[in-house]
């Protein structure tokens, strides 16, 4: 497969400069061969800067984006095999509660609820999913609503929608986007049941760009080539984000949380959503790596809309080190630090900077917004 240069002009293919071509060539197999060699490069910064990483969150925090169940585990076991270890880490980091996004439905939901929510009241909130295959049936929309109602009755505290809605979910051969009318009863039911909907739409913009030397997430795409959507282009990213905006605006009674900052590469678009849709929220789970390289704009946005932003991590199994990186990002004015504790950053080679949010904003982001959406935790939290 030929790789083309980024940029509108000129439109013809240009050869790479000779020394670059010697290393990686012009075909995808050469890029793939380079991947492991890039992974060996792990530079250490020579800047001598203060490190004010907090050991604990400034207030008891609710982590709105975690994975604790089984369906994402490669071996089918629980992502978090030791709940007591998890609780000890939460206590050490001043994290009062976790939102478990892996509840699924039926028996799987019941077992998640038993293991987490019921065994440790106030420490966990398990979200359910719905089975999109039900839409192939004549009464599919009604069955989705009944499934959601059953999950809510069982104890689910919200609905998690994965990015397969908009990419792989089809009904009778037709791709479904979040604003499809067939899904309107589901979104309305979530609002009536007071279940927040946490939805992951699209992927980072870089995934929709050519996999070439200009792509800032080249290493990630080389490791996960199926993640590339360069064939669809940035127009597809725009279509997906537009679909989410239409869905949110059409269902004002339903509280929507867009995962991963919604569109953290374009904070003006996020602000537009905040302004036009009072039911719209974002979490910062794995969006800190984008927000943290535009700290002034990000801090201004969060401070202007403190009731719309939620703390989340999206790292599993959960690690104290990554939680403290988030604390440093949200609470301190530290400059130029890694967004992960991994030796080689997995999503791009750049540092981030702290937002230095004031305490009233931190109170909202860490806790108040989550409690407002989920309902009060028990006294045990």
C-alpha cells in the first residue's frame, strides 16, 4: 500500500528525503519493520523541573471511567482479580468510588453487581450495556428499552455505549449512528430512568489521517494497524461527532457523558457543545494527554464549565501511578511531565502540563458532578 504525504498541496506523491527513505522506505511493510526499533527509543528529559505529584486526590474522588469486569479480559477472567487490593489502592489515593463500565446485561450484569456494588456498597457503580443484535428483530427498539429497564431494576447505575455504535453496529445491513431514529426510544428511556449515558464516539483524529511520517500517533497505529481509519478520512470523524451532537440535542432530558473528552483536539467544538446542550458532559479519561499539551485553553474551558467535566482514568488494571499522574495533571502547575508511567508512551511522544485547577473546580470534577449524575453514595464511601 502506498503512503501519501499529508497536506492539501501538492496532490501528487513525493518521494521522502533520501536518508529517511533508506531507513523506512515507502511501503507499509517498511513502516511496520520500523515499529519495534522506534519502541527501543526512550529518551529521558534533561529538564530540571519540580515534581509536585500528589499522593492523594485533593477531595474524595469518583473515577467515572474504569473497567473491572470480564468481557475485556483476554483470558475471560476479571480484569481486577483482587478486589481487596483495589480497595486498598483506592483508599491510599483518596478515590472513594469507581464506575465499572463492564456490566453488560443479564447474568453478566448480575455477577458484576454482586462482586462490586453489592459486596462493597458505595464504592462501585456498575453500568450496563445493551445487545445491539436485538435491533435485527421486528420489535428491536422496544426490546432494547425493556433490556435497559431490566438492567436498571437489577441495579445498573448507567448505560455504557461503545464506539462500535457508529462503526460496526448495523441493522439489516444499515450502519447505525447515535442519531439514528431507531435509537431514540433507548435514549429517551435512559433519561426517564435517570441513567446517565457514557458514550465513546469516534477515535482520535490522527487515526483518520494517513499512516505516514507526519502522523503523531504513528507508533500506536503500527502496533494496532486495525485502528487506522485513513481510508475514511477526517470527513468520517466529522460525521461521527456531528451524529453525537444531534443525538445529545434531540434528547435534552438524558444526561450524556462523552468519553475521552469528546473531541479534545478541538476545544472550540467542545465549548460549542457545552453552550448548546445543557445535558452534555465529558470525562477526561485518556484525554489528559491531549488536554495537557494545551493547558491554558484546557484550564480555561474546565473552569468555565466545571459542572460538565468528570474525572476518569480508563486504565486497566488500575494503577496508583497512573491515578497520581491524573492528580498531577488536574491539581498542579507542573510543566513538561509524562502522561503515563509507561517507559515508552503508548499514544504519542509528547509531554503534558498541569492545569492547576482551583479547589472549587476540583470538587466538581472529582466528585460533585459524578454524584449528581449517579445519585448519592452510601455513608461507607
